[in-house]
C-alpha cells in the first residue's frame, strides 16, 4: 500500500486529508471524532474575538436529485470564547499528538495578532492559517477577504505574523480577486510558509419569490455569503494550478474547494496540492467519508505504481498551458456506439442548437448548414447503424464537419455510448508560434 503521509512545511501528517476551517471543526469533540474516523489534520474554525451569528445561515443550490451541489454560508468565525477553544486545542493535541491541528486566525491590529498567535501556539497548534478569504461579514469589518484582495496589505500582515510565529504560517487566499498569482506572490513576499486556497466565492444562491428576499433568509432580508461545495471545484482547480506553475511560488499549497471523494483529492494533488481540505462534503455526508478517500487514493497510487502520495504531487502542472500554446493540429471526432445508444437523440439537439450542426438521424443524405466547411451533402454511414435498443433512431456523425467539441459526449446519458476518437490532423502548430512567425492572419477579418 502506498505511503499517504506528508510533510507540509515541516508539519508531519499521517495523510493529506484535512478538515477545512468551518462548522465541522468548531469544537474539540468534533475534531476528535474526525481523527477517529481517519482524518489526518484539521484547521480549527477561525479564532479571534467571538462574534454573534444570525439565523438562518446556510442556503444551497441543488441540481436535479443531487442535493447541495453548492452551499452558501453566511456564518462567521467562532462564536465561542477564545479560552474555551484553546483549552480544547490542548486536549485534542494531548490525545492525538500525531495528528495535525492548524489554528485559523482572524483579527485586526498587530498587537492582536501577537497575542492571538502566542496563545494558539502555547495551546499546542502545529501551525497557523491566516484567514484572508472570508467574503461576508468579516470583510465589512476590514478583515477576511478585504485583506486578501489587497496584496500590499496581505504581505504586510503576513510579515507581522512571521515576527511572532514559531510555527509555520499558511496564508489562506480569497478567490474573489482579479489575479490570484499577485495574491500568492504577496503571501511569499510576506514570508508565508504555505498557502491555502480557495476560500469561498462571494455569492447569492437564490431568491424567495414569495417574500422577495434573497436566500438564506434572515427575517425580511439577507446578504451575500460564501459559496462552496462541488460547484466551485473547477474554480479552485484553476486558481491552484495558476499558483503551482508560478516560478515565484515554491512554498507548499493546501488545496480547498469542492473536494468530495478520492478522485477530487487526487486531481488537486496532481495540480500541486500537498494537503487537501474538505468542508461541504463532510457537512453533507459526515466524517466517515474519509475512509473511502483513503482507500481510493491508496488504490489509485498502487495502480499507478507510485509508492508515495508525494510522487503524485504536481504531475499535471506542466500540462496546464496557455491557450496559445495548445496544438492546433490535434483533432478528435465523435463516435456513437449503436449497441449502447437508447435513441434519446439529446446529442442531436445539443449539436444542432448549441454546437456545430453535424449530428443527424435517418438513412438519407442531409443538407449541411450554409456555413459548413465541407462541400455537398452529409452522407450517412454504410451500413446504416441499427441499434439493439434505439433501432433506426441511432444518430450518426457527419465526420468532415465534426470539430471534436465534446458536447454530444457530455450530454449523452449512457456511459461509453459516445466517445471522442483521435484522428490524423495537420502538423503540430500553435497560435503563439503563428504570432511569432507572422502567420496569425486569418482570412475574413475586420479589414478584409
């Protein structure tokens, strides 16, 4: 079995699976149950001066039968006294000395940071996470994402904390910014030992159309909150990859955002994460999901011949490139398996209304749209496909017109029915190469 242990800027963890700073890490009792389930570490719910929360606090976006595809949260940092949290940190570290406790922190003045850091380190925290990402409530008070959106301020406060901290300092970044790399470089400039991202995305998840109040409703009003869960995973992966490939950022990254299973975790690690943090999936399904995460990641690493999770880290970063460096000569076309097709013809509708008008039905020639690149009529395949289930309703692809966009495969409800197959294309070429060589003029432009 592959070794899942990691070293995050000197902090040893039995595995890369950490709980993110959120309701599941609100108390020591919760975190100890999580460690019993198998979690390697936990980032304590953000500490500072206790606040007063509102009711209700959560809203969600469902997709079909899938509940909580996205979760909106307007809850703030801890509402419990600091000394209670510190006492519980001590107890957790006493009982679980080999597990990781990171104290998430948020406060204002330099002196506040000094005192808070000293108290958390004295309680036994293995590291500190600076919450520069919270996009609601706290940012209105000059903390959270209001810091994360100002690189100079981010670097300055990070530098403050490094004056006082004896343990590693992680800087938690907000996605609600124009350039995540600028924020990441500011974290490095301030002396941060690591980065965690993403925090939640500023959002409103819906409107109560009877009361005309945004959700979640607090009396007769609401506010924007932080969006998380599976819906934000693509955003998180992009911002993670942007930092991981940046030459000026060599410090470790803890990836956060929509991680729900081992495959999600593997993708984050492949794009540069050393540890991964999970919140929404635990709020949905409980702490025991880590059992499947550990088993799944271990099996994957074994199948790939990797002896350690550290071999997976960053494997995909080099293949994340700018659009202008992608190969213009690479070609795919769609293939429909008549034996698996159920005749729903969703691919036909999607292709004709949302893509490139190259999927047809029926065994007669079809007139191509006037903008087609190929000449003449589209000819059905010979022999004409007759499906086991779909019969003569099996669609067919006009291959000369197919641009390999993938839409038909994405909308198809039958796994493996539509595949994208590589076909010979032109010589390898890129747009950036064309620009460098003066070959980037495409006929039919503004001045033609």
